[in-house]
């Protein structure tokens, strides 16, 4: 089946961010296709490349990046949610004249249309956190 | 059309009764994260036989809990079971 994963919550604030990762990992292991992972509201913190948890703690940003790379996942962070929270790619950093860009590699900034598009073309949408 | 109702927190009584009110035969409940605490509560125990309740084992164990003997209408699932539940229902609904 084609699944779309919607992530609303931030790592280290809510377990839901981790649950979304575990679910995605298990769905891929079971042979399902992930149509898109869409990070929305506080969920975009999962795409902050500057997130630096202590070495003995689980690094959710790195874990997502590894999963994205391995399975060539389409991982979208909502652009308006991300900009408000100080997460941006080089293009947005240039546009808003910011000193640096920090979007983690593997993630892409895009609009809500990407969630609508994925919802319409997949078999199931699963939402994590609120 | 069946729905998988995913509960990820200890919903207030009002929220839980709203969820139970819209349950239809063939629907199922999945308790995850802090929602696993609900497995021992009266409203879940009182669910009709037509409604299956599942509890995510990893989250139950992470809280030092085991499935209460009284919760004979609840079944443990792992993440693979979670994926199967999502696919075997027409849609999923998160009660956050």
C-alpha cells in the first residue's frame, strides 16, 4: 500500500515524533511504499540540521535522514511552519537575508499542496501528534 | 468503511466518550504513547464485542505496564501490527 505520514510534533517535546519514525520504518520493512512524509507545525523541528542531542541519546534528525537516504523518501517540511521556527534552506536564507541555513540534508521545504497531493494519491494517511 | 481510532494520550472523559460514540461495528481502537494508560479503564473494558481494542506493546512496556488481566478485550500489537491495522481499515483517525 501507499502510505502518507503526517508529523505534527517536535522531537524531544513529544513521543509522537518518534512514533512517526518507528511507524515509517516498520511500514517500509513490511514492504509498503511511503508516498510522502509531511512535517507540519512543530513537526518541522525534525528537519533542523543543527539539532545536537547528547551522544548517548537517540538522534531523531539523523535517524530520519538515514531512512530518507536509504529508501529515497520524499520528506517535506512545511515551508511556512519551518520559516517561523527558524528552519530554512539556503534559498530561503538568501531571500530573507539570514546569516545561515540549517535545513537538514534530505528534507525539502514545500507547501501544503504537497500534503493534499499525497493524501489524494495514496491509500492511507496516518497522522502523528497534534 | 472501517476506521482505526488512534488514541495517543489520556483523553479527558469527554474526549473518550466522543470517540466511543462515533465507533461503528468493524472499527478498532489502537492505544499508543500515553494512550496506553486507558487500557485498564472502565470505558475501554465496557466496549462492545464488535469493537476491537489494541495496545502498542512497546509503549506499554516503556511505562512499566503489562496488559491487565481484566482487559480481556484488549490485544497487544507491535509496530508491524500497527502497520497492519492501518492497512486493514479504510482510514485512520488520530484522537489527539
